[in-house]
C-alpha cells in the first residue's frame, strides 16, 4: 500500500523554506494520488527536484517564487502552499479551493485570518486566496481543529520567530507521528 503522499507536504516545504533538502523514500514512480503533484508545484516555487525510482528529494535554493495555480485537484496541499506563498518573493494566487470552505474549518477564511494575524497581506477570493508576501511576525497560529492548518503553521514557524501552533495534536488525524517526525527534522 502506498503512503499518503500529501503528508509529505510540510516536510518537503521545510526544505524549500529553509534552503535545506529532504528525501522521501518509497515515493511511487506512478500514482494517482494528489500528493504526487508536490514535486512539480515545489519546482515552480523555486525548489530543485530529484526524482529517483523509489524516492523524491526536494532541495531549497534560497528563493521561494510565488505562483498562480489552480489547486482544485490537490486541495489537501493548499494550506502548506499558502504558507509558502506568504514567505515567497512574489505574489501568489491560489484558485480552485471553494469546496475547502466545508472541510474541518473554512480553510479559505482560516488561512486568510491566520496569515493576516502574522502581518500577511491576503485577499479572500470566492475560490481561493491572493497572497502578497510581506514581513511576518510571531503569533499563536490557530489550527481550528484542522490537521492541514496545523502543518501550515509549523512550516511558517521555521522562518517566523514566535509562531507557535495552538494544537499540533490535530495532526493525529492523518499522521499521528507528526510532532516527533517534525522535531526530528528540525532538530528540536
């Protein structure tokens, strides 16, 4: 059975935002999972991608590019992509997310609210978000009981001093080991 590739999103994003590298072993050569779009999306955001027969490695380049993208087929990646967009060097427009208003929380509203609380410039669209990067500051990041929101906050906390996720335990919905894996990745 294949691993849930969307769970790799925060770990691969960590490589991009910190300029490091992360390898995910066991990445299938072919799959229909939405998470398989991560390498292409992260490449568009400036990452170096190395796909092997049984692994994918993402490496940050020191620069994060904004993007204009329709995420309707990969909405589980949208929260982490939005977090990265807030750290990019150019604006982003994330489209195709209207149905995420009915997930654990209204993810469009939740992402816009939390990014604004950190000082971000975000416009809610009917079907997504327009994000114009600007300097962010530390605050408590509310997860709203939503595992994808929690992982997005964790990614932001890598670069924005003082960002703390209010309830990282909600990641247990899809990846119970997230807190220990994350701590291992960042060395804390």
